[in-house]
C-alpha cells in the first residue's frame, strides 16, 4: 500500500493544495457517510432500535470526557510556525498519548459508576436502565486510547493540505468495519456487534498513521517550552470543549432519560442522517478551511477577508441545500429506506433540519479560533451550552419531544450575535451586516415554516 501511496503526485501552491485537499476530503466524507448509512440500513434489519440508542449514549460519554480534556493539539500543530518540526510533533504526540490514557480512565470510571448505581434510579424502559449499558461504556474506553496513540503525522499532513493518503487509509479502514459488524451481528445480534466494528476502525486508523503517513517516527521526547505553548493556546479550549460537548450532546443525555429506549433509538436514527451533513462540514472546516486560513494568517493576513468570502459561498450552498433536503425529503427517505418501526424518524429528521442553517456560522467560529482568541471560543461554547440546557427542557415540558428537538437545534443560534461581534474586525462592517441579515432572514423563514406545519 505504501508504494501505491508514494505514486500520488504533490502540489505546491496554496490554492492547488486547498482544492486538492477539499476534493479528497469531500470524496472521503461522502464515501464514509455512504458506507455508514448503508451499514446502518443493514444493521437496523439485524438489531433492535435500542442497540443504536445504547451506542449513541456511550459515544456521548466518550465525547464528554474527550472534550473535557481537549487542549487543541491538532490546531496547535497547524497554526504554530514550528508545528511541522520533528521535535514539536513528538512532544505533541507524548501529550496526546497521555491525554488518551486519561480519557480512557475517565470513561471506564463512568461505566463503573453507572454499574454501581442502585436499580430503579432511572425509568425502567430508558436506555440508562439497560443491563448492557455499563459494559458498553467501559468497553468504549479503548477508543480514545487508540486515538491518542495515533501518530501526529496525521496532523502534519493536515497542516500541509496533503490529505490524499489520509483519505485513502480511512476509506480502507471503513471497508473493513462494515463486514466486521455484519459478521458480529450474525453471532450476537446486540449492541456488541456495533461496538466490534467501531473499535476495529479505531485500531486500523491508529496503525495506518504510523505505517503509511509521511513524518517522523514517534518516540518519547519532551520540551517544556513546546508543552507550555500547547497549554497556553489550549487552556481556554479546555473549558470551551467541555461546553461544546454540552451544546452538542445535551439532547442525547436528556432525552435518553426521558424517552423509552426504543423511541430514543429511533431519534438516534434521525440524528445519524443529520450528523452525516455535520461531519462533512466539520471535516472540511478542520482539514481544509482551518489550515488554509492558518497559512494565510501567517503569511498574508490582509487577504483573510477575501478568502473567507470565497469559502463561505460554498458553505452557504451546502447548508441551505442540507436544510431543504432534510426538511422536504426527510420523511420520504426514512419511509423508503427503513422498516415501518423506524418511520417516526422521518418526522424527527424534518424537525432537525434547522441545524444546517445554524451550521453556516461554524466557519466564523473557526475564524475566531484561527486568530488565536481561544477565550472568545470558550464564551461562544458557553452561550450555546447555556441555551440548550435552558430551552430543551422547556421545549419538552410544553411541546413534548418535538419541542425539545426544535429547541436543541435552534438554541446554538443565540451565540451568533457574539460571533459576529468577534469577527467584525477581521471581515469588516459590510460582511458582518450581510451575515447578520442572513441570520435574521433564516429565523423569520423558520418561524413561518414551522407555524404552518
């Protein structure tokens, strides 16, 4: 495989590298999400809905502990001047390994804690009360340890916008995951089949970064000055990431306790479709937009506003298209592709569609982070977390699950005015007014649409 990857030509100019990286990552995300949706369709015919709910909740716990310890190592590698040096990469890898071990220990503790809780604490039909739940959470602790062991050559190729090798390796890993899950489901048609596939994917992605990506061989190396820089940039991200977890996962954690396990599993199916779009945009932001903007900020900062306008045009097309597809075609997609017991997910997918309109402002949040203002990023996350924690329970109290879903997807929009205020000095008054107008029109349109439903 390494010989094949070495035959891929490299490009030098920023524009060519950005287009290449964007194209490859778009292809990877489409292929990965296609594989994911195909495997999801197959697994829904082999497993009961509650299996998907249990894995989603365990993944939420893993995300919580992961984000609570996030100091932005990958972002530091991409934005620091010496981020491509061997010494910097090895020190960052040591920090990443230690962080992975801490995360794994935290998740294991959460699983043990759930196992020790007295029976009857949760509603008997909720996903929290399922007997497998503590074991699922404990087993998923392996995932962040494997991710921590992955070589920082992964971040190096992201910095250089040389993503083709990374894309191909991830697709190979995904091709191995699907038959593993199907085979495991034939042996044990439970949540453990999903877990087996996920952990195999983590293992392969870790091993591939060491074997097939260009970069220094990883070994223990320490430098107090580099570690201090990692902490200086990441200390605000630590709190920001914890708050981001709340903003992105409060719906799962709260609804997992309020809904019975089958209905929660159906909600997770709708979430999987929305997450396909979110993952695509997030990966393009992380693997293409962020390193491109970081390079422009390092070399010619006066061109950042022009670059943003080009990027945002593509982001807007994607977000508005995603909203229309989910809102107009969501019920039809679910009814066509899934068995009757999952059809309620079509209505949930329709209610989740506004998330795409809020996602257009994620690129502005990345612009704030790229400027080095990690404190402002923390405050953005705090506003989003506070909003969903207040409005989701209120939505459920007065309008049931539909009100809770709408509150969950629209609450992050409350942080948009603050985001615009933090990017105005970078983008200028005219662009800021335009972005504010788009936000206002989106709110009016959403209110009118859902009032007519």
